[in-house]
C-alpha cells in the first residue's frame, strides 16, 4: 500500500453537501481528475466509484495485478464550500488474486511506477505532498 496526503483547493466539491455520499466525504472531483490525468499518461482506469470513505478508481494490468486508487477528503461536514483548501489523501493498494496470495507474489514494481505517475501529476499542478509513504 502507498499513500500521499496534501492540501489543495483544486478539488473542492461542486455539488451541495446533501448530494455527497457522506457528510464531509468528498473526492469525486479528485478521482475524476486523477483518472483523466493518468489516462493522458497511457494508464487507463475505471470511472470513479463511490465508497463510504470517498471515491475509488481501479487500474487493471494486463496480467493478474490490479490496483485500487482511493481518493478522499480529510475534513468535517460542510467544509470545502467556502473556497478554502482541504486536506486530501490518495491511497493505492494492490488487489492480489488467490493464486498471487498463495505464491506470495506482488507487483511492487508496478506499484512504484503507478505511485511515481501520481506524484508527477501532482507535481505538474504544483501540489506539494504533506506526507508520502507506505
């Protein structure tokens, strides 16, 4: 698993709080933007899917490996509607098949490449990470 946290006003919610999946749980705008930017780099993901904790996009490699890319705000209910920057988190986690788990196989190289692309995309937007790590 890999995680990055940062602060930005770029991905503020556009729909009212009542339309969000949970109070203070945003991330659609971040997930959609990230999916589009990864696509420009040749990394095709799914469309954003809502979760209780935020939004996710999935990235499937031609072999068995797939990754869940979670995008979520770290704020309180009704934050984000005044134009102030919010804290955000992007988490990348590999989903391994049963065969991969039995053989203790993982795609650490693919995870490093994907996380490198995410860092590069954020850097292009001049978004500095507050925390990066596993």
